[in-house]
C-alpha cells in the first residue's frame, strides 16, 4: 500500500513532516502572524492529504475486500 500511495502522490515523507514541525515551532517561538499563517497552511495541507489517504485506503478496501 505504501508504494501505491507514493505512486499517486498521497504520502508524506520524513522531510515534509519535519518541515511542518519546524514551521509550527517557528510560529510558536516568534508569535509573528506571518509565521502563524505559514504553519496553519502547512497543517491544513497535511490534514487534506491525510483525508485523501484515508479515502483512497477505504476505496481500496471496498474494491479489494480481504486484501487490505
């Protein structure tokens, strides 16, 4: 399933997670609205991707019952 998600662009790699964490930490530390907006945007992208991953996984479960 991991390679399938990678193939259709529905996976996060370690660098993306680290970047989002760094943006969040910067926003917390600086308190600047620009940094906060950047962190929120990154978290929104991750949430959207997670939802798409869940939808794709559920679709695969329905299409191939018993395999996933």
